[in-house]
């Protein structure tokens, strides 16, 4: 009986974790709350134009953009109350320059 209860609780915790970690919008929101900026090197979905538009609709204080440089592309999102568009763009360019 006790072993069954432990197994059930473990399965429930794993399922809840997967639901939360699987939602890209939640992951992006968490990363934005921590540092105010997230890029497609962490969240590849930011390269998708449709996804970025949906993100801006669901999170009104978030802006997104895509940057092309040296044959590389990076999509990114930032909190407008924590950094300007130029600051976010500079950060994205640094990521491109430092990537392989």
C-alpha cells in the first residue's frame, strides 16, 4: 500500500513537471522574468515568425525581433520595461558574434 502511494505521488509530480516545462510560453516567461531577454539559442521557437507574433499577443509587455548577421539568424524577445529595442538588438548581435 505504501509503495503504491509513493509510486502514484512520483508519477503525479513527473506529470506536473512535464506539463509546466513543456509549455514554451511558460518557459519564455520565466526566462524573461529572470533576465529580461531570451534568444533562440535557448528557445528555438523564437525563430518562427508566427510564434513570435503569438508571443507578443499573449504577453503585451514583450517585444520580439529577428536579427541576421554573418549568415546567422537569431530570434529574440525582451521585456520592454527592462530594456530598449537597441539594448536587446545589441545583446542579440553579441550572441551571433560569439556563436560558432
